[in-house]
C-alpha cells in the first residue's frame, strides 16, 4: 500500500493479525459522530461484535437486522404475506418501531410492545429474507437507519450497511467465516434461547440464507471495496473483537485530514491557471465543503459530471494545490478553445468507447509521480441531480495503481450565476478518500471487471449520499428540479450515440 505525507498510519492488509492493546492505546478517542458499519453473512458474528464494539467506543449499537425481523413478525401477526409489498409498506409506515440496548442485547418494540424474543425465532429467521428483498421496504428502512446515524455516532450491522445505508461510513468492517463455523454459531444461539433444532437443518438454513441475500435484486450482500475484511472462522470472541477494534481505529486514523502542506512548487502554467480559476470561483459565489480531503499526493479526483463548466469550477475549488493532470475525451483536443486549455495543462486524451491503453498507461505514470489525476468516472455529462452510472474505468485504474480516490460532488454547475444566483447554489463537496482495503479478498473471488463494477456501485452510492447532504444544507430549487427533466432526454440520446449502445468501460 502506498504512503502519503500526513495521512497517518497505513491500515493493515486483509488477513492481518490483530495488534496488541499497546497499539490500540496509541490512538486517540473516537469522535462522537463516528459511524461504523459491520457487514457480513448470517452467523458471521456481526451482532455480538457490534454490541461489544459499540460499548468500547461509546457509540450506539443498532441491529439493522432486528428492524427487518420486526416487520417480518408483524406481517405474520397481521396475516400479511411476505410477498405482499404494499401490505408490508402499510404495516411499516404506520408502525412505531423502536430499538433499545439492554444487557448486551437489542430490545425490539413494535407499537410499544416488546417483541425481542419473538423476532429471534426460527420461523421469523426463515421468512425475513423474503421480506427484506423488497426494494421499497429496504428504501423505507434505510431512511430510518440513516436518520439514526445522522443524529449520533453508531455501530450498525447488517448486510448492506457499508454499501447502501452508509456508503461514507467512518469505518467499514466485513466479517466473514466458513459456512460450517457460522452454522455452529447459529445452533448455539438457538440452544441458548431454549430452542431445539437439528444441526443439519441449521446448516441448510444458513446456506439458503446466503444464497437469498447474495442474489436478491434489492441491496444484495456484497463486500464493500473499502472495507477491512476479517475472517473470524477460528478466532475466539476476544480475538475477534480485538481485531475489529484495531481495524476500526486504524481506519479512523486514516480519515483524519492530512497535516502539513503539499510539497513541491507549482509550475508557471499551473499558477496562471489556478489564478484564473480562483477568480471565476469568487465571481460565481462558489462554496467548497471538505476541501481538506483533497490535500494528498498521487490521488484520483473523481467528480460527477453535469456541465462543461465542471473542470473550471473544480479548478477554482482546488486552486493552489498540487499539479493536477486531467483525463479528457479526445474530441476536446480538436476544438479551440478547449484544445488550448487542455494542452496547456498537459491533459491526457482518452477514447471513450474502448479500453484506451495509452491513456491508462499515462494516468498510472502520473499517479506514480505523485501528481493528482482528475477523472470523470461517469464518462460523460449526466442528468442533473441523478449521478451515475459510474463506468469501469475508475475501478480499473484504482486496481492497477492502488491510488486513493476522492469522490467529489458538483452542484450548480449547469448554469453558474454571478455572485451565486438564486437558481441553484454553486457547491463542490469533497468526501474522504476511498482506498481499496478489501481488494486482496475481492481479487480471490471476482474478475477485475467485476471488481470495477463493485467500485462503481460504491461511488454511485457515495454521490447520492453527498447529494442528500447538499440538499440538507440547501434544498433543491424549483429551477434545479425543472432542469433535471429538461436535460434528461438529451443526455440519454447523447450517451447512446457516444457508446454505440454498448456497455463501455
């Protein structure tokens, strides 16, 4: 893993051995707004680990699975079929669903009634995957879960927390174990609750649950590419907790804003360009959020793309920081004045409907030299307010170089106005850098192109999360909502022409 100045200690690779307590003591207290996601298959120890970790870190423990099991129980109690999505939504929308932590367990209340024991029966376990597979049900649950995380720091466990619920979680953990180890744990859980079940039946149930969770259309179980993967098949509970806490604390240290200043003198070309870009930013009332996250060497800057103004506005947001080489479609190098600008800043031309080996080789060289690379991962301008899809090129370059990537959300660049204007706030939001901690594990399970698609899904979720945060600060204006509909048809026609109805990189 590469090392960047001022970033703090590098995280361990997948499969690392948990450090001793003296290492943990070298980290400071956990910020109170920390969000830790713990994902993994059934029986991987998520609940046990999350409860203990939340207590250690002073955060709220949230069992997201208990929320789905509560709805499953309520559906059975009301005679609603698990396949009846409208019926499930009616139950959920009218429900007062409350979770409380007590004596190391999550107490579940539905309409004030304690159903903690009822939601953990084999009957509920057997039906919960069918209930949670509905996209609309998951959408409602995700909204409730995000509300919890935005009110206070949480440790939340489930099967899509790091990929869907909190794509910008402060620290992501993926707990894994063999099928046999997980079935044995589930068997012990049932026996502690006084239930008599057959070992073979439990094994089959866990295997079937894995299949349903991984194959469902809505938010299937996936390893977040930026998660630490911990295989706890042979770990004791104490070792598992120690390993998880060590990983969380290292990931938190990795997200700290870099200290110090970037080294190296900007060339005259960049000083001129940044002076011009900065003036444009001041003239248009540009607001920048999280600028400190881009204070890195050798990182990829990955913004969404809605307008031809985007590169200029990004230049204004980044003014004065490091050399930035951009990848731009080759057509821009044929037409003045864009050709003059992009050649002036040593941009890299790329052919968009093929794998352009020369462009990717240049990009890798730029990153290895410590320069930053501006790359629009959507491949072309997209519908305003609807970021994505992210194409495979971003994942391929991240896999090849191991470079961190800073997601950036652009808003208001469709029509910048002097002083900001009332039509749409002009804003650039930087997220903490994404690093592929799970790549060693993903590389053993998936082909590079499939890994790139997982990376693309993560960035699509991050853009949506950054957009929601921007809308919380400044609700979308009527003009923005109208612009979304106005440009949709044209953008989709252009995409069809550009990529010849093929699935591009």
